[in-house]
C-alpha cells in the first residue's frame, strides 16, 4: 500500500505567466510560396501570430505575450528559442504554413518534438529547419553539427524534450481539436518530428502547420485575411482550455508518497522542507500502481505524486543534478522517456539545464 504523507505540496498553484509566439520565417526567408508567387508563408504566419497574441492579451491581461518577431524580419532559429528561453516562457507556439511537391496534400497538423522519424514528418522538419542554411556557413558549429539536409542529424534531438512532452502533446491535441470547424477542415493530427526550434526551447512547445500553400483549396483559405482571424481563434481556444487544465492540474498536486516501499528508513526525511532535491521521473500513468507492479521493472524506493489525471513516478533522490544524471543514464535503459525532476520545498518541476 502506498504510504500517505501530510505534507502539502502546492500552496500556490502554478500559473501561466508568459506565452511565446513564434511567427515562422521572415525577412529574406519567405518560407513556402504559393505557385502564383503572390503569397508567402512568412506573411501569413505573422498575421495569424499577431492576432493570436492580441486575443490572449485581451482575455488575459496578466499574461505576457512575447513574440520572436513582430515585423517582417529574419530571425535565426536559435535566436527564436533563445528569446523563448530567456523570457522564461511557459508555452511556445510556433506558427507555420506547409508546402510540398504533391499538390494533393492538404490539412492542418501540429507537431511536438519527438522521436517519430517517419519519412514524411522528417521531410517537413527538414523543410522548416533548412532555414538555418540561409544563415551563413558557420551553421554547423552554431547548431552543434546539425546538418538540416542529413536525416541522421535528427536522431540526436529526440529525447531531450521529454520533460515537457506530456504538456506539449496536450496542447497540440487541443489545437487540432479546436481546428475541427475549419477554416482548413482536414485534420492531419499530431505528429512528432525533430524541429530545431522546438528542440532548443525549454518549455512545452508546439509547431502548428495551418495548411498547405501548395494545395489549391488550402491556399484559397490561407490567402484571406479574415481566415487568419479564425486560425488565431482556434489556437486561442486551445490555449484557453490548456490554461484551465494546466492551472487546475497544478493546484491539484498531491504530496509525494512512496510507491514501491523504501530502502531503509529514508522515507521520513525524503522531503526536506526548504532544500532542493532531484529525482528521476520514470513514468506518468493515469492510475495508481501496486507496489509489486511489473511496471516498476524491479526499481525500489519509487515515489509518486498525483497531478491532475496522472500519477507521476520517480526514482532515486539526489542532492545535485550531476548525481541525478548518473542515475538517469542507468534508468533510461529501462525507462526510455525518463527525465530529471527538481523538487523545491517538495514541489516538483522538470529540471532543465538552462
Ligand atoms: Zn515554415
């Protein structure tokens, strides 16, 4: 049986304070272009982004909206994530328009950072990332050897964002849900791909592809300003729902308790009141597991806390992130998506090296 604890984790529910909106492309990088050359992705993404930001400002004056660009200006990909990280955003929304050779491809889709390397996803991310080749010859050193034209380069970007994957997936699914009524009606769903701009951000992040500029039906929608308002409303409605879920979830955080029985007598002092400790989250599932559950794969001393629908299970306990990282390497062999969690006064949050 899980032990109970009388420690209360969360007196102050976490609030979304800052949203970063990233209008794709800009300046000398037009993004995808319509066949008649009249419509450029960069203008559509900026128009939708500014409308989305205005909606958020209007409904939530307390939330700060940060744009990676507000004008027709070229911003390198790494600067976009830097702007997001520096501003300590709580959510990153990158807005794009798709374009492919096949004129039949149409519909909207939302990407999260992830390990899916099916070839069509890869093509989209290669297209979006190829903007870094426009940034000059030093891009390989700037992006740590990342070559946008080499599929192998994408493999290294997979696991790094798992800490925020759950929230990114939630937001992505809400964007697709709220896009169901159009203006682009075909829903291509949620996808995972190695977008550089998502990889470098240390917060829940999505990349929305509004539709295909290369498809006649999608273009007729994308080219009209009044539809930009609708796109913005769809993403805004997704944000509204996400915000209430997120804030409800964090106010419902329940204390960290032992899941699999402790090793020795560590349990009582396992949550120092003011100290920062580190644990490794091994999984999040929507039910309480028996201590003997095979899901723990033999790990002892696993603790958990409940956040909204999820029971989040953590192994180990360390005074420094370096120690936790050693354990992370071991645990990732058993639990692929494991990541480090920081507990400050018992309140857990994903740990990112900034
Ligand atoms: Zn794009």
